C-alpha cells in the first residue's frame, strides 16, 4: 500500500472494483471484460464515473454493462454484544 492509498482511506475512500463489459469494434459479436480497481467514494463514485466518461469519449469500444463492488457496499452485518439473558420458550 502506498502513502496515497492510505491517505485516500483516511479521507473515506474505499477500494472500488468495476467489471466493465464491452464490445470491440473489430469483433462486435464478442463480449469482452475489463476489470478496473481504484479508491473511490461510495455511493457517488466520482473516480469511476470520470473513468467511464473517458472511456465513452476516447475508446472506440462500446460499453455493454458495468458491475460495481465497493467495500462499503459489501460487508458483513454489524452486530454488538448485549449483556443479558433472553429466555426462549
């Protein structure tokens, strides 16, 4: 982990993974997959949307779909210990 990554995490950024499915212009019948990872802010994802905007403007491959995973979107349920006894009948 670099210092930049640590600073991003301290500012509230979390690791975002995006599966970008796209069609290449030379093989329009084949669906391709590109995996992208960067630290980003959920749920607005400004870094991801900047990347996707760049993709639409500069890359000739047309987007099919994008699937997003972020550490704040996927995590175990929160729980807390409670002192006491709960009788079950």
